[in-house]
């Protein structure tokens, strides 16, 4: 599916790009036609995947609305973004992308992607936002595919797929915060291939999972927790026996992973680990950075705590992780907007964590191993992102990148627990 979409994009660029430059199309007409035509192409490609009709209909309805918003809201994009207090999209990626096209290489990865899209199709803002919406759609598809790999019942697959599709911040961010859908999709893609490796024991699936997770780090270094946990499991877990092992094969795997990590760090450390450089850049720089973030956001929390040394990061991380997952906290609410944000976003994490902790004792040993891996990845991500996040708005934006992991763990817990209950009930009935 992804290969087909990339091929279509390449062919479109070769055909439309020169024509657009030659004919100098109107930006609005060109952008609208591009979005509408490619949306239907995307639906046709999805039809080849033999998705359940309920999923296909849900995708059609939800993403038709997004395409309509893309068409009409971008006539007044600045008004809309000001109303949502979003200031770093049009003013941030557009100029940086154009600067990159003119030789400035000191820009963020998404700006480079926007620049490549502009190079092929022309500098029209609707086009990269369309691809951002397409990435969100693909994330929904691979969330469903991953639930299928876990082999849940149809009811749970349908329930959690729709919940994931309707998460409010995913829908808002996939329209305006145009750097969020790509890392979310790549985390899901990595999880999908990891789950296939867990079930099918094929090494190529693990390789695909690691590649996807490393690509996600180009958008934010904090996603390093994904490949770290996956590599740890690869080294110490036998997917055939479904148990933790330590033997000669473990040492062999460790050697492969060390060589792989070394090669990646030598070639790409500056790209995928750029967010961590500040933590080791000296106490003065670290202190100035944390003070700037604390004082620069209206929804900041723990404002009396800042970093004066690397030790502060370690000491404060557990508390900051809790605030990261659940902010805006009730005692920090500034009004109705914060209450709504807590209700539609923070409560998802609070409820999900509660369900997992309560259900773990009732889950089968086999699924318990998988839940611990997924939930451990989620907690490590929250710990890393929490250490570098100082306000509720940024927290909601970042945790949306890996909310899917929490939902996977909750889905397995609920399905396994109910299956065990049904099994016990049938035994008693006999």
C-alpha cells in the first residue's frame, strides 16, 4: 500500500509539477483539486487492502470532513490558527522550507519534507497538509492492522479502532500541527512490524520495525525509547518459545545490535539525537533552556522547578512524567478550556493506566509478557518526553505520538480479562 502511494506521488510529480510551473495555476484551485483527486486515489488504494466495510466507511466519513476543512479553512488559515493559539505552522515550516530550497540546511526534518513536496508540486501550503492528513489516515489503518496481529475479537478491534480514529487531539493536530502525523504513523508502523515479529518470528519484520522507529526519531529524538525497548526484547526474548532467555544466541544478537547501533550513530547521530545534545551541553545552557521554556508557555506546570544540572533531570523526571501524562492537572486549570482538555485527553491516559494496573493480575501469562513490553515502552517514552516538557499544551501534543501504545495494552488487557471470565463462566455452567 505504501509503495503504491509513493509511486503514484512520484508519477504525479513528474506530470503535474512541470505543468504547474508552466501554466502558473491559481494556488487555491490547484491545491483544492490536488487534495480532492488524491483523496479519491487514496480511497481506491485502500479498497485493495480488503478492509472491513465498517472501517472503510469510518475512514471515508472522518477524512472527507478533514478534506473539506482543508479546502475551506485554508481560505482563512491565519484567522483559524490564531483562534486555536497555533503560531508555529504557517509561519514556521513555510519559510524554513523555502529557505531550505535556497540552500539553508539548518532546518528541522519536517521543513525538509515540506521543501521536497514544494520542489515537486510547487510551494502551496494545502499540499503538505494533505500529505499530513494522509499520514494520519495510514496511522488509523495500521492501528487496525496491529490489533488484528494481536488477534483480538472483532468487537474489541472495532471499538479501539474507532476510539483511536476519534481521539480529539489527533484530529485537530493532523489538520494544523503538521509535524505530528508523520511520527505518529511511524511509531505505529514500527509497532505493527514488531507485533508481526512477535507472532511470526521473521527477522525481516524486526528489521522493518527498527527502521521505522529510527525514522520516527528524525521528527523527535524522544522516540528513541521505541527502538531501545524493541532491541532489548529482540536480544532477550525468544519469540518461538515465547520466553525470556540468556544463552549464546543472546550474545550473538547483542553483537548484531551493537554493530547496528554503532553504524546508525556514526552516520546519523546529529539527526536522530539532536534533542539530547542540550542535556549534556553544560549546566549554564541547560538552566537557561529550562527557564526559557518555563516562562515561555501560558500552560506551564511545576514552574518552581527548573534544571540547574543533569542531576536535576534525573531527580525531577518521575514527577514530570506524571504531569506530562495527565496535564492539565485540576489544580492548574485556568478555565473551561483546560477542563475540556483534561476530559478529552488527559483522562484517556489516566483511565488507560488504571485499567492496565488493575487488570494485570487477571491476564494470561502469555499476554502479560506482551502487555509489559508495550506498557514499558509507553512509560519510557513518557519519562523521556516528560523530562523535556514544561507545559500542558506541549505535553498533549507530544503524548499523542504514542497514545496508540497505551490503547494497545488496554485492548489486550480488556479482551484477555473478559475471555478468562467467559471461560470460567462456561466451566461453572458445565
